[in-house]
């Protein structure tokens, strides 16, 4: 990609319209879904306008820089588009699925609009502020305080969402809190004056997930995030005992003191032990086992090109001879809650290969960034990988958008810093 010949303001303009759009998007992932939907429309329209304007003026005012991640994302979206030609889904299912899959373009569009490290930091500040505000709101809700900015239907809330301010799913909110906590922790290590405050916020986010949120995937990702933080921290990275002792101590403390953690873990064991008949697909564990089993059968039927964009329900219908709403359940019947299997069913084996390539390019791009930034990106990448094993993390509307916006802003900060002060070449192993 070409660099601009036009003089660039190195401080950027965080109050330009394009940055208003980026900051609104960053904040909206912590707000009700209506705000996020509006912000995504604004992002695509604004980015398209800037890119077309740059092409018309024959200058790269959007400031793209070479990035392996961008290449893989564009190749992935091209696969999603081509799969529309052979999809076995209805036009409505295919169009809906394409929009949900193609949200990874948000990363590319953020890179197109964010021009300087200062602008990237501003957008990231809005994202982290929104998550911190949601976290403090959750704590106030747990204290029994009525909040005018939390709107709910009359009557007591279900136990799963009683401390979730805006997210439609406690699972999404718990994973978002863990990822945000990891970002606070790793970025705080690079700024002495912010270190204590960022570390406190990271701890509060993780404690909130472990004691107030019932998401079991969130617990797993929290443990992974703590293991990674321990491994990368200067005082413990060369002490192997700390990498094992700290997570083990955390699990023990949670099992003894967190009723949420104990109850959800016990429920997992019960559901798994009684799931052999693949009955009662309203239970999350049983649903996943049924969906994963049918997905593997579908992959065996169409291993190379898949069933096309949006074709997962069709695949289940063909291999089971039953409607997916009956086979899998009415609540979960549009994806298997496993990102790799979803891509393999719809796009053949090329789908998961491109997803793995995305993980790799994120790490290799980040290898040349500053230490706190590359550790933060590694934390997000590891969290995304674990979340993808138990959920369709990039396919889900809220969680997928949050991850894409987060990665877009972190990569934008690193690429812009690199363009201003080139670093020595590095490899992905440098992250660790």
C-alpha cells in the first residue's frame, strides 16, 4: 500500500468528524444495541466516503500502512462473498449471515480512519471508559442501587442478567470485561503514572466477572488472561512456579468464595454428565454437544466448499433430517457456538484456516510494537481464541463488534507509532 505524499499532522485531530465516528463506535459497544447499530452504519458510510474521496484526489489521505492482518481480513471477506454464489441458505439467511461475518471489516475501516497514535489512543480511551462505566454500573446494581440510566422491564430480572447493565447476554459482557481488564493491565505496565489506577480497574473487572457474572466461558478466559499476565510480567516471567501457583490459587479462592463460580461449575458437570442422549437442548452444554456433533457430520458431507454463507441451519437440516429449531433448539438454532466449526461448515476447510491465519498475522503485526501494546494485543488474541472454542465469538453481534473495534484501535495505535518511529524487525516469538 502507498504512503501519502501529503504532509501529515503527527498530532492528528481527535475532534474531526471521522474521529467522532470512531469514538462513538468505541463507546457504543458498552451501550444498548441501538447505539451500536447506528455507530456501525456511520462507520461504514464515513469510511467509504473518505476512501472514495482519497481515490478521487489520488492521494492516500487515509494513511494505510502495510499490514498482514488487513490482507487476511480482505481475503476472508472475499471468501464470504464468493460463498454467496453456492450457498444453500435462503437469500435472507445468507444476507444476514454475510453481514454478521463481514463485521471483521471494522478493523480495516478503523485503520483507514485513524491516522495518528494520539487519535488511536483517544478512540481506545472511549472504549475503555465505556467498559469501566459499565463495570461501575454493575457494581452499583449489585449494591441494590436504582440507576436512572439502566432501563429494564418491570419486575425482577433473571439471575443471569441481574447485574448486566446493557449487554443482551451475560456471556458477552463477562468476556468483554475480561478482555478490557487485560488491556488495562498490560497498557498500565508502560505508564508509571497510570499503572496503579489501571491495575485497580483490571482487578475490579476480573472480580466482577468471577463474583457477579455467571458466564463460564468468562471464567475460563479470566484464568487464561491471568496466566498470560503472570507469564509476561517482568517479576514473574522467569518463575515457572508462579505461572502455575497463581492460577491454581485463583481457582481455589473462587471455588471457596464465589457462589456464582461454584454453582455454574457444578451445573456444567451435571449437564455434561447427562448429555449423552443430547436431549434438553435448552441447556447450553447439551446444545453445544448436539450442535458440534451435527457440524462435524456436515463438514464430512461438504469438506471443501461448505454449505455457503449462512448455510449452517441448512446443513443441520440435511444431516439430521430435522428442522434445526427442533434438533438444536429455538434459542440457539442459527450457529453452533463454535467459531471454527461454523466457518468449516459454511466455507469448507478454508474457513478455519483463514481464521488461524488471522490470529497469526495479528501476533506478527504486533511483534514490532512497543512492549505494553503487543502484550495487550496478545491478551486480546488469546482471549478471542479461547472464546472461539466455545462460542461463535466473531459472528455474535455485540461480542464480535467489541473484539473487532478493540483490535482495530490497538493495531491502529501500533501501526501509527511504527510509521512515525520505525522499530527493529521482530518475530511473533518476541511477544513472549
